[in-house]
């Protein structure tokens, strides 16, 4: 009959005792093998850091997407909205001229005030219009002529991949030394700028630069007080990013993106079509009013 391994033929004696003596657990051995009290806290900090980095990457990706779509929205639809406002002012002025009614005159003045040139208007309209009126590209867009294609709504998939990899590797929150943290912050600002432009080639160059750069020092154990302070800072940073994400999600541009996440260009084309139809109706109304004079 077989028993448990090592249970049979065990005879006490000096030889057996001395052979086992090296494995006897002493209080000193217990102390040397016991995990440090900070180890669990260190693991929690590392997990929180990685979670925060992933969340920050997601928020930054969404911010770039929203800002690019907002810019494209202004480029493609801004001139159409401006044309509608101008036609509304002209229609109101034509009605006021025909009726002479004080209320019609007041409405005409208010409508005209909405389209009067403002200081810095070219900054507000991203180069589509200045104090003298629409730029040639805007006129071409209104008349369905070819214009310079607007920039991409989103960076390419390869650019996204490169950005995520660089953000994970070079994130300042992974640094312990202040000098290394500053180096990472400067590098990551260049990464963010390249990603915002969708510059895939530059992101590739930055990836090669980081791979050839200095290896960050190994993580050193931190006192428990510093680890707790680190966790508190990470929680505060997470709360701030949550507020940023919520503000982006509640915006009108993000709402439009949710309507057509896979085809934002098609959504803009659809809106532009409706706006051109509105322009045509207003132009017909204005022509009818002026033809009676």
C-alpha cells in the first residue's frame, strides 16, 4: 500500500535531522522572507497609474476628435450659415423698406447688426471671412465649386496606434525623478502636437527617438506616506479628467459626432445640403420682395 510521498521509511536520527536543519524556519528567516508592508501599496499605485494613463489617452483621443470635427464643421458650414444670416438681414431690410413700419425697421436693424464685421473676425471664422466679406474659398464652397479639401476629421489608425504606444511608454507619471519627469513632459507635448495634426510620419520619428533615448531608472521603493500621497494625486487627476470628458461629451459637436460616428463627413454633407436648400428659399424670397419695387 502506497502512502503519502515521504511518509514511509522515515526514521529519526542525527543524519535526517541534520539534513533537514537547513530548511527549518527561524524568526530571522520569517522576517527576511515576509513581504514589505509597502508592497501591496506599491502594486495599487502602479495599477492606478496605468489605469489613469489609459483613461488620459482615451480623453485626449476624444478631445482631438472633437476639436478636428469642430474645425471641419466651421470650415465647411460656416460660410453657409453666414450666407443665411446675410440673406435674413437683406430680407428684413426689404420688408422694412416696403412697409415703413417701425417694428419692421427695428427687426431689420437687429438682423443687420448680427452680420456686421467684428474685430478679429478672421480668427473667429478660421480664415473664411474678414471685414470685407467672404474669402474666395468660401465663395467657391457656396457655389459648389472645387475648393481645397479640409483636413481630416480624425488621425489615421496608424497614428492612433503610435500615439497610444508613445503615451503609455513616455507618460510623465511613470517617472520618479523630477528631471526625468520634465523630459517626459516635453517629449509628450511634442507627441500630442503631432497627434493633433494627424502627422503619422512625425509620430513614427518620435517613436524611434524614444526607443533610442535613455532608459529610465528602475523604480525605487517609496515610503508609505509618499505612496498614499501618490494615490491621492492620481485620484484628483482622474476626477479632473472626468470633468474634461464630461464637458466634451455634453458639447454640441460631440452630439453631432454621436449621430454619425463612422461617417462624420457624410453628416456634414447632409447638413450642408439642408443649408443650401434654406439659402435657395431665402434667395427666392428676397428676389420676390425686390422685384415688386
